[in-house]
C-alpha cells in the first residue's frame, strides 16, 4: 500500500524536476512581457537618450544621441551626450571625426580614438564641452560619452 502512495509522489517530484528548468528558461521572456506591459522605460542617464541623428560612413554609422541633462529633480547643470559607432565589426581601428552635437553646422569637438592604443581623446572643444565621461565597447557597437555644461 505504501508503494502505491509513493508512486504518485515520485511522479509529481519528477514533473517538478522537468518543469523548473523550463520555467527558468522562459522566465526572461515572461519578465520582459511584464515590463513592456507596464510601460517602464530605461532612464536616458543609462541609455544615452534617444538617437538624434545618424551619419552614414559607408560600412558603419555614427549615431548622435540627444544631450541628457536629467537629474532626480529637474534639470542638472551638467549632462552628457553619447555617440555610437556601429556595427562594431565594420568600425575602423582609428576614429577621427568632428562631432556637431547641437546641429548648428559647427563642430562642437573632435574625437580621435585609436582603439588599438586605448582611450579616446577630445580636441578642438567649444565652450560647454567639459571633457570625456567614458568610452565603452558594447556587444554591437562602440560608444563614447562626453560631458557637457548645461549653463550656456
């Protein structure tokens, strides 16, 4: 009699052994579905803000994001602009490009980034450009953040 009661218990345990890994595999998609349903968005402080312009260079593209001056309360006096080069496989080892953040027809600064040697350098900076905030090698692109002054 004990054996007859044990068989369903073992079958239930075996089903959980199969169900648990499958649920963890599908959990990411379920979590993404829940987040999309709420309308939550990643803060521009982390994502670089929406893309303002794209500059094609043949095999690769430079993407300029809108400047970000957000803070916890209102607008900050210091912000940043993010520049992306993608697709990563087609970006040349030396990037030397004049960047016009505000689309006024005059370059705001020049980026020179020899990726084989290390960190990028900024040159020919206009007023309001405070310096380099960071550079990143992401899965599908290279990115650079430049600090900007909001008091102009």
